[in-house]
């Protein structure tokens, strides 16, 4: 009797244990009419903690020229310009891409000019962020926070995206709080919009609004495919036309910012235009899309790689390109020194060439405010002897510190500085006041940054 | 002692039960072929390559064209002219027939059609129908991409659809939504035929394709609900169902215009009040309120307050039905209508005329 009972109870217990998960599963309606009901909720549970709110505050400096006629009233020493300072606050979104280091990607336009950047995490924590570097032309900025238990988004290969793929936007529209919207990839390689200097957007119909900027566009696996950046909005709000910077392009820029504290634009050294049907007909070629090369700069990466005038570049690293603008955006965000394979059509034949991108000879501008708060408003450029100030915005912290255009920073306290990177690392260790050694018109002087 | 016995008894049972449970949990997945916990996770990790509309897009998108007007500045004879984005169109056949909206092309002097592969063609207007806001263009070209078409699939509310077009002349754009409402299918007149969708449609999408998830054309995108000229973005957009668009296209290709029958009357449904005034038994039929003095109805001696109850022996429940029957009748055809006048029923023969087209 005892054994029978124990076997019976054993059977009951085991049945309960095995059936338990099945019962709890049945509570979720997985299917209706034999078809599974799709929901993004399980994916979003894992991804939403990686998208943060970015709140910024700062001062807008606007300058108004004082007309000469009025200068009389203010005397001979009156300022030529009237400087107005207006405090501002802004809201945007950001994406944690490295949980260990606390790296957050956002748009440059979200944090531009900000004195203070506050990150609102999904779990309610608010943490002040440091600007690591930014690139205005591509509209990408990298922030860093010091916090534990962060969730980062994995990156998908955004070059693999196809028009028609599902896309989910996560961000903080109108400061409402975290919002998820869904749609599809409407177009790839969108350029020529005049929103940014370098454009190679993913277009989506997922609702993106003011405040979504810097937020994540993810695929159905919850992997980052783009950074939401802009919309076409005739009435101010979303009409189903939004633009995101591809994750691969953002990643290239972020890697450069992490490595150098700035973006080192790669230069191919070509000028050109979109291939159009007239050009294609003229050259007797089948292809209708690509970048047509008009001019190759002497001693450039393109010339060394053997790219010639009249070539049509149709792919970059095996990915086909549609327009010259897309080519430009891809090359410029790849970073100096990258080895890039170009597919091209020459005299009707397909060829591939490999080029090592040169460094931009133009001012390698950095977000000076990221180097030191009191340098904000200055444009910095590494030259032969140190870091040159190529421009100072009136009324900016840099101007107040006494910096003027043409100054060359050659040292920080007793440390010699010969590059932007060296300047950055020298300033990083300093707390409190710092003495900058400046060369101005062949004289040396010290300026104190407080 | 009893307590101890009981404890041992219960303990044995629990131990045995746990072992059995462990064995069953371990073995059951092997038998059923799947882990119990996988039921939930498997639908989460569905790979994105399966869940994409890219196949449908690849099938239909090449056949959706951008339509431009070529405006030539007369004062600059050497200027080749500039292209202005007008809207979109859909290539319907290998012969190069393109369906678009009438409002897209109505003000254009010279129309340029741009394919997604980069080819550009100047095109002629085969015919226009302002009433349904449709027009047919034709281009001469080899290997033209043609949109997949199945006229026998009805669009249902809730079906997932994709809109393809060239909004704001940005370049080809695919947007996704569902069918929000449907009108009546296969009829020849009126706005009730529209499919309504929440897929984003903006200026420049007009004349473009609304396709289903297999890439088949189900409508021609035509209008977006607007408030105060602010543009779209309200998620209320309209498309002409393909069955209607296709039949209009056939007529435009055949005749250059859509020939519709006309009776030359204005009318309204018989309401309860009207039924009492006119002393008629039920509420079906159309009461004549206006008569075109030169129209077919006037010629047949019809008068205001006459009630049309049958058209060729078929009962007429309301205005839309009568309008459709008249529109579908070839002008010149002699038909018979049942008309009630002063409580008495008459059989009235009428020769249907042609409805004039107003190209506004």
C-alpha cells in the first residue's frame, strides 16, 4: 500500500513538474487560427535598455554686426559686433554601443554646443556624460559615461540590409519617454538631401520625430542597423520619411574617434559626378549607377591605385554604390590609411583596384570642447610645430581664455605637445588650472585655462 | 514514531517523484523533438532574412517609374530644359503602357518617364479619365520591367501592403502599412471605390503602386488625407483598386477616353418623406430632381418627381447603383426603365447618351 501510494504521488509530482511549463506557456496566446502572432516585445526587452535619453544644456552665442552708422554713438572703441548669449536646453537620444567602456553614440547636432550632457538610462539612472569626439559633417558624436550594469546593442552589418526589411526605431520623441515605432527599410544609400555634408542614409517609414535623433534603428534581431538622424517633415512632424546613418558608417567614425579623439577623414583624391544615362550612353556601358571620375589629383591615393579619369566606380569593398555622393560619404568616413577595394568599369571592362586612403590635408578639426571645456569655440589643427588655432568664435570660452587665431599650442604645463592627440592626453590628466604654452608671432607665452 | 514514519513515507515519495520528474524532463524533449522552453524563444529568434518584404520589392519596384515634366524656358533656346518631379507611374505591359494619375500629368507639356535602372524616355499620353483620376502613358523601350498582376485577389481590410513611389522626388521609396478600409470593387463611378491604407503616401507618390506582400499590384496610390494643406502624415491615404484601374486602362487604350453612358438627370434616393409625398409604397428607387433639357431623359419625356425603380428589369435600390448601370451602358443603346409617376407604374424606353468629359 505504502509503495503504491508513493509511486502514485511520485507520478503526480512528476506530472505536475513536467506539465508546469506547458501550462504557463498556454497562458500566452502564441497563435490565433493556427498562425503565430508576431510581437516585437521579446526582442525589445533585450534592446530598449541600450537606448538612452540625452539631455543637453548650454549657451547659444549669436553675433550681430553693429552697423557703422551706429558705431559713432558708442565711441571709437565700441565693439564691431554685438554678442548675444542665450541659454538653451535640448533633448535627444543615444545608443550604448560598448557596455564595459560606457560608450554612447548620438548625433552631433544633439550635443553640439552643449556645456553639460546628461544621460537618462532606461532603468531611471541619470549620469553625466563626457564628449569623446564628434564629426559635424557626418553628424556623429561619441559620448562616454561611467556606470555599471549597462546594456549595449550589437551591431548588424548594415551593408546587408535590403529594401523591404523590417526596421524598428527606438528613441525619445518630444521628450515623451522611450518610444518604439516600427516600419520597413524604404530605400538605401539615400544622398543629395542637403541635410549633412556626408550623406549615405537608410530611409525608413518607422515614425521618427524630434527627439528621436541619435536613437537606434534596429532589425528584428535587435541589432543596431542605423542611428536615426533626420526626417522630411513638411508639416513639422513625421510623414513616414525618416533617415538613419548606417551602423557600419557610424562604427567607422566611432572607431576613429576612440583611436584618435577625432575623425581622420580618408581621402581618395578624385572629383566626379553621378553616372547618368547620357554619360552611360556616351561611354557605351550597360551600368546605369555609379560614380563617374572627372579628375584624379596628382600624388593622391587614387593615382597611386591606378584610378583614371573616365573610370566609373561601381563598388566599394564589394558593395555596389549608386551615386558619387554615396562614394564620397563612404570614403570620407572610412578613415585615413584604410585599405579599400574599388570595383570600377574602364572601357567597358570590369576591374578592381586597391587604394590606401590618404589623410585629409584640410584642417583636421576636432571638437575642441571635448579636448578641454575652456577650448570650446576654437578650431584646432595639428601642424608642424604643435596644435594651431585656426579659428576662434567670439564670446566663446576659448576667446575668453585669451586665445586668438594663429596661436600654436606647443605645451601643456611642462609637457611638450606636438599633436592634437598629445594635447588631449596631456589635458586629460590635469585637474584645476592648466598652463598652455603658446607660440604667437614668434614669441612664447603662457595662457591659463581655468 | 508516527511522525517519523510519516516523514520517511513523504520523504521517499518526494525523492522518487523528483527523480521521475528529472528523468521525464530529460527524456520528453528527446521524444517530442523540442525543448519545452524553446516554444517561447523560437519565435523571438526568427531570422530577419525570412521576415522581410525584399522579395516583393524586387518583383514590383523596377516597374514603378518616376514621372517628370520637361519644362523648356522659351527665352533660353540653348537650355536643354529642366526636369520637374511630378509623381509616379506603373509599367503595366511589355508594350510600355504606364498607369498613373490624371492629376500627375494634366499640366505637363512634355512628360519624361525615368526607370529605376536609369533609363529615361519621353512619353505620350494615350488617354486620361478625370472622373477616376487615371491616365495611361506609353513609352517605347526594350526589356521593360512589368508589374506582377492578379485581378482576382480582392484586397481585404487588415492585409499588409507596400506603397512604392517617389515622394518629394527623393528617389524610389517603399513604405508599409495595412488596408484600413475598402470600397466597392469593380464599379465604374464615384469615390467609394477607394482602398484606404495607412502606408505613408506623400506628394510624389501619386500614380505609384500599392502592392501586396507577394509583389502583386492591388492599387494605384492617388491621394492623402490633408488638413489645411499641411501635407500628409495622418495615416489616411487612398488608392484606386487595380480592378477598376485596369478596366479604365483598357478603355483608354481602346478609345483614348472612357465612354460613359448618360441619362441627363439629377436624382436622389427615395426617403420616407418623399415616399409619402409621392404616394409610393416602398423606399427603393431614385426620384428625379433635375432634368437636362437636351438630355436623353428629357427626350423620353421624363419629368422631375418621377421615380425610377427598375433599369432593364433590374430593381434599383439606390443612386449609386443607377449611376453605375447608366455609366456602364454604351451610348446609343435603347434601354427600358420602370418609372412611377403619380402612383402609376410605366415602362419608359430611353436611348442612353454619352457623358461629356471635363478635363479640368
